[in-house]
C-alpha cells in the first residue's frame, strides 16, 4: 500500500478510499488550481462516489497503478471529487461530458485548464485502450502532447464547450407570459408517452437496463386519481409489483438494489442508495392506498414496510440520521454478499425448508447469475419470486398465512447466516437532501398506512438534520460525516428537507414542523432564485464561483430540486396564507414547461407538482381539542378521502371539533360531523380531464 496522500485528511468516504493511491491526489480547492497554474499543467479531475462499482474498477486498474501515477504526476495536477459531497461541481462537468460525448455517468473523467475550463470529458477509461475504447494512458499522452504543442486547439475546444453550455443554460429565455405555458395536453402527452414505452409483460418502461424511477410511478398514480382513468394506476401497479418480486429486491435483507441490468428485473446492479429506498417507499405506500382489493393492498403495504425496515436497520446513524448508501461490491466482487449457491442454502436450513425456499425463490444448482465478463453461469442464485408468496401457496394447495409465516422464519435464518459474510462498504456520510427524502417518505407512509412509528422515525431524522447540519449562523449544510458538518447547502438540501418537514406536519399536525419548513422556504426564495429566467439555481447566491452556475431542471435518479420546490412552496404558501411563496413557486412553471412539453417523461415530478399547483386547492382546518375523539375522527376522514390537492391544518381550541373547508379560495360553512365533511369532500371531486395550469403563472 502506498503512503497516505492528501485525501487521508478528508471526511468524504469516497476520497478516503483513494487516500493510499500512488496518485498525488488533491481535493477540490484553491491549492490544486494554484499548483496547476504555477506549474503550467492541466488539471486531471476524477469524480465518483464511494459505492460506485465502475469507480472501484477504475481505481484498481489505474489509480492503484504506478505507471498511471507517474503519467499523472509528470503532466497533470490530479483532483478527486465526491459527487455526493459536491453535486455542484459534478453538475457542471457532467454537463460538459454530455455535451462532448452525448453520455454521462461515473466515474467522470475531465481534463481542464487551471481556471476550470474543460477541454476533454469521458466516463470510465481502462488503463490501456482496445478497439472502440481509448485507454487512460493513451488519453494522458495525447493531452500532454496537445498541451505542449497545440494549446490553441485546446483553447478553441474549451471555448466551444462553454459556449454550448451557456446557450443551453439560457435557452429558456426570459420568463414567458401565461400564454406560453402549455395547457392540459402536457399531461396527456406524458401519459401517451408512458403508455407507448410501457412493458406490459414485465413492468417498467423501455428495454434494459430498467431503473425504478418512482417519481414516474407517483405521477401515474396521481393522474389516475385526478382524471378517473384506471390505466395509469395499472401501469404503476404492474411495475411496483415486478420490482417487489424480482431480483432487484433483496429478499433476504430487504431494501432495493439500484436498478436491473436486464428487462426482467432479475439481475440488479447491487448497490443500495438511501434515495431509492425513500422514493420507492413513497410509491409503494401510495399504491397500497390506491389498491383495488385487500390482497393488493396488503402486498404493497408489506413492500413499503420492508423498505422502511431496511432503512431503519441498515442505514440508521446512531443519532437519528440516515447514511447514504451500501456498496454493490464485497471482497472486490459485485453482488457476492447477496447471491446464494444451492449448497449455501442447504447448509443454512433444514432440508424441507431449503427445498421450499429454493422452489419459491426460483433457485437451482446451476444458478441464475451470470459472470459479467464471460456470461457463464456461476452456480450462484439471485432469489426472486414469480408471484406473491400467498398466491404461490394457494396454487399448491397450501395455507397462505401459514406459508407466509414459514417463509418469514426461513428468511430470518438465512439473514442470520448471511450476516457472517464480509459486508459491502457502507457510505456513512449523512446528506441533508437524502435525509429530506427519507423524512418525507416515512412521514407520508405513516399517514397512508396508519403506522405512527414511521412518523416517529422521520421526526428523529429531522431533529438530527435540523440541529447537526448547521453552520455557526444556523444555515443548513449539505454533509455530515465523522462528527463534522460541512459544505453550504444546495437547493436540493433546502427543498427536500422542507418537503420532509411538510409531510411531517401533515402527518402529526405539529406546527413546529410547519414553522421549520417555512424558514427553509424563505431561504430557497432568497438564496437560490433565478430572477431573470425563473426557477432556482442549484447553488446559493454566495456559493463558490464555478465555470457555470448550475441549474437542474430534469428528474434524474431523484426528482429535480425545482420540481420539489414547486410543490413545497405552493403547499406552504397555501397552509401559511403566504401568497409570496406561491408566486415564487410559479416561476418554476415557465422555466421548465418548454422542456417538459418536448419530453414530458423527463419531468414526471414537475408534472405532478404542476397538477398540484393547478388545483383543486383544498385546505381543511380542524378546530378543537386535537386529542378528542371527534377531532381524530375528522382527521381520519380527511386522510381516507384521497382528495387531490388536500392540505390539513389544526387549530387547537375548546369545544366540539369543526372542520372548515376552503376550495379554490372559496370557503364553505364548517362541518360539524364526519358525514357532513364527507359530503362536502364528495361534492368537490372531479374527473375526466387533466387540470389546467394556474392563471398568471
């Protein structure tokens, strides 16, 4: 092992993974760029994250290699960045990579001038090239020659890249007027696109690889409720069922792997991310509420609770926050921790239990997991189901409840046996944005599934983030790791955490959560607003200056911060009677609408938020003793109603409980009974057409 380099002093788990590389790494900062300028060398920038499989491969092949280290030392200043710690840096250079190559991903490899202007971008590079793919050493040699002999060409290249990025950033133009905002057809266009790409046989959209994309499923469920059409709900249900049954779900330890490499949801990319668990928990809980029958409801409720249980068991930090991720690799092999040979199952279980488990979870002596390089069977199995456990039992004439209980007991024994294996690395940094999603998911699931313990877990995480991730002035920070909070918060931190606190308020009706969410909302408007083109930048107005000020509009693995801000600012404005927040939220609509009109699938969460902003606007205010039976009955009826756009406030007071219902700025006489309330809610339900965006947006 090489001596420790500068990265040993960093907090990021990803940077620390590279602390003993022979490469003379710098962390991102002035020291690296000053060295590059003084020595007249280009900067070699490598961006990744600690649970990234191909980042590990490139490290083993190149960054642990003395020849590569010498090539970097001779001609470059090498800089490592954790994309999860510095999403702003990643956003700028990922945009450059996509502009140059038409693709992106991690590890991200950038060559640039000492002032940060990029002239080359790629993703994973092997040490040596082969037909169709250049090698890292080839790229370094060519770049060094060009730097010394043809620098003007590099200046021209970087100028073209930056011009392209600036043009893309300003393509929206100024904030358009209301007539430029697309009407209801944008929702229909998105649904038509999803219907066209839907894989009816296997669930999901498009060919392999298949990603969970829960924000798309949430959009489908929301539209099904709003327009009274069962087709969007059926697509979401089929996809959520396929993921819950398939190998992308960890059937022994629970939780969801990152995505499926095949079209059948069988073979996953095995890393587990907090944000995936949170968004899938939201989707499964929503499907449980929307389910057409008891069996479907129970299936999706169990899927939701399994995800919540995994988050609490495997990703919980001692003080209440949630860690970021678990790796795909253990002992240098992707998936080794998760797969099973038939002999391993038989060694862990009595013969009858082993036979049942292998039959139910489709495991064989030959295995179903192929070696990635040779495509040969390895004898290892990825446990997966072809139908729910109870359906499988009934098809064999077995008692479904008894079978389910037996399978759970078998799972517990296999889990105990698996715990003895070498575990994948866990990234133990705590991020405000990821925790915001987890808080939102747990809080809403608590409300939908009537599981108050999930709200308690969400509140613990909220207390930790709201206290530990602060600077000396009380400003939200992005990252907490190894006892230290650092990095000024980004838009996603503020928006996602505000979403989590809003959901906590809607579940507990505790006004302190609403007050905390409003404070974050004010920061979003004051620090992140793009006052010329609408929407919000990723970085605050006093953030480090980069080659560009990034502004994320597309949904990626998680919803865009702008899409979440549209929902959160609108909801908080209505709850707190703050039209200024609703006005700020509306600037997102024209900033994204031209893009969403061309490619609605890339903006599913924006469309869900747009539908919420468009209305109906329904605010229910419950007055009375919150602990009294009549107040609890009103709150329960409101939650059962499934009314689109519904927000609930609680005003404690004496006397019998009442509910005041206001819809689209018109208030109705207070309801004094649940029956009256249900009648009022029923009168306002509409269907058959997608909502119209709000006038004046």
